[in-house]
């Protein structure tokens, strides 16, 4: 599975959009981009995933560049409860495991 | 609530002992993954089962073993416990093997070895 690169930490003002970047320059055609977050030692929470197209759900939007080498997770109106470690993971769509390999993630601090 | 249930939530045991952690996947999910999260090491993939068969192994110690039963629940067995085994242990489940289906995580078991 391709590796990902994320900034170690970011700040965001409450009520503003949080834009979390992720580089995955070695991603291959059948690999999905997944985002999870972990709030203070709770179980990782699934946020969103995509293959090529931009995706949106009730939690967030995922913007994937046309060359698929990077992506951005957007939390449209960040709240204090969005303070967490956010993980960007590339996951094979055709492998016979589908295991998720976590990196160090980005610690997002939402400030009042 | 992710639908993945892990028991117990907390476990305190002594060095040298053996413990069993249990995971009930979401209804309909055939794949179960186990992860370890120590303070200094992040989330480490341990092992995966799919429909009762082992499918992938990560950094799992020989003292650790797992299995998935016919009803699809899974157990992670940790033996000859050491202080360094103190960690959060998470399981996750997904419908299939491939990466197109999202995996959902339980709330974990916090193991403390004293």
C-alpha cells in the first residue's frame, strides 16, 4: 500500500473550515484514500473515503486531485469536538486483506 | 456507536499471566482486524481474520494469538504478559476483504500489566 505524508499538527478556529492535507504520490489506480480520526484514545472513527471523485457526507468532504497524488479532508465548520488526530490512509481495493496501516496522522486542535 | 463490541473495556493483570480479549463484529461483517496502540508506537496492525481464516499478519508477537469463531466473533489471546504489553487493543470489522468497504472500530480494551 502506498505511503502517506501528513503535517504533524494544525490549528483551526472554531466555526471555520478545517482543511487537512495528505500526500500520497505513489498511490496506484486501485487504491482508495481513507480518512479516520481518533479522539483521545477512543476507537478510530471512520470519516470518509474515495477513489477518484470528490466525496461528501454528513461529516466531511474529500477532495482528491486529478492525478490522485494528494487529497484534502475538509471539515466545513469545525467545532471543539473535532479536536482529534486525523489519519489519511491509502488502502488497496483489490488486495485480499484490506488492512489499514496507520501513520502518525495530523493532530488538529480546534480553538475557541 | 460503531456496532463493534469489545470486552472487557479495562483489564488489569500481572506479568506472566494470560488474558483473552473479545471482539464481536458488526452484523454481517466477515472480516476482523486487531490493532495495538501503545503510548509511544501509534496504532499497530496485528492480525486479520476473514470468515474464520487468517488473512494477514502484522507485528504480532509469538506470545499473542487470535482466532475467529464460526459465529464470526474473534478473540485475541495474550500470554506471558510483560509490562510492555500494556496498551489499548482495538478491533475493527468490515464486510469484505478488499479496501472498498469501510472498516469500523470498537472502543477498545485497555490492558494494564503490573
